[in-house]
C-alpha cells in the first residue's frame, strides 16, 4: 500500500516532504456517541412527498469511526498525503431525479479562523473506468460552520438549484490545505458490511477506492453521507431541529389521526396541510395552538393510500408520512 508524493504538504502546522510511504489506517480510539449522531441526522433531514434519503451508511448497523493516517492526519479527510477529495459512490436510478441536499456527518473539524472553506461536491462518473470527473455541483462549507456543528456531527448543504442526476454519481468534499483547518468525515468500520463505496482523490488528481490495497488503504467502508433525492416535481421543505412529529394511529383505517407537535410557541397558530401522492392539497387548516400541543386531523373521505402531512409552527416546518388503510 504505497503512494509516491513528491510535493511539500502543510499539515497541522508542519511542513513535511513525503516520498514513498505505506498507507496504513488505524481506528481512532475516540468513543463516538451513536445516539447523538442519529439525532443530528434527524434534526437536519429534508422531508418531501417524493424525496428519499439515499445513503450507503447504515446508522443502526455500522459503527461510526474516524480512521487515523499512520503518517499523520485522517483517512477520510486531511492527511499527510495531501489528498484532495473524499467521496462516496451512489447509483441513482429514478427518472427525473434531483439532489436537493446532502448531509455530511463529520467526526473531526478544526478552523484556522481565517475564513477558509472546503467544498461540497457532486461529480459525474464520466472519468476513466467510471470514476469521478465532471463536477456537477459545488457549494462552500466554511470550516467555522463545521466546527460549530461538531456537537451533533451533522452539516447540511442545500444545493440551489437542485442538481439533476441519473445513473451513477459521486458525492463528497474537496479541500485545500491551510494550517489549522482540518476535516474528517465519519466512516463505517472496516468489516461492518459489504459496502465498498468510499473513494479518494490523490494530490495528483487520480481517484482510487479505499479498498485498493496497493494504492489506497485496503478498507471496505462507506462515508457517512446522506443524499436527499427528489423527483423534479417534488415539494420539499427543510425540517428545523424543533422536535419530532408524532401521528397516531398511523396507519389509520378511519382517516382520523391525532398529531402531537412538541416544542412550539403556544401564542402562535399552527398550520396543517395534507398532500396526496401527486402533490395535491387534500386538507388545509390553521388552528389555534393547543396547550397540550395535540391536534386532530380528520380525513374520513380520503381514499386509501399514503399522504404527507406538513405542520408549520413558529419553530419551523415538519413533515411526515401518514397512511390510510
């Protein structure tokens, strides 16, 4: 596992001239709070009538970690080899699909305080052998933002406009090296599962999978990256970290539901809209805030099927699916 690097790299404030070195990864000894990671994901998600969360990383099954680079730095971020980009490979097969947003779970972040930023990117697969090449979209992520979000691990990038995608794409981050700025994405632990979707771009611009034991790390892992993929006609709203909607019963055979909406200002009204699978509004009402934060939703005439309820309060917008069976 070797790579030749003939340039001087600034890392962690030290100028290092690297030549042939073995790429050896060591698991971090940091204990990561899986519950906090899951809550960070929940609080930052995008919900939609037709949007799906697409990821190669299973929070329930995988053990999130950050691998250390034996020569200094991180496998999934800034390291002593001067790697430029880290990405995960995704197959998007739904027609008329767009990427609305990407959520990155970050395990390590520091900021130099100089206003530097890394770049969230989506690449096409038109490189040699189906590797990343053309940048389809990019957006800056200040290191200050990464540091501020580190307590919940989650940093959300909302791409405007949405990014049309089809077939295979790569989603990740691109970074430069400035003393004091550090980033490392969370990854699964080698051996968690068969997923082998993590790729990296060397300092010379070539791409390799992490699993390449000759050139890369010999790790079978995925990055903790979550895509919010919608159809181009989807209705999508950002969910603020204001608590989770509870709908009971769900499903319902009568079309009568009770909605519990935590953490909102009781002096402000609550707006409830329900959409069918085509995006048409089938129910709309504005109700005075209830002291018990509980609201009734009556859809006795609605046909059987899956609907989306959107609740707007002073704390933000929350959406959730409900089913009439």
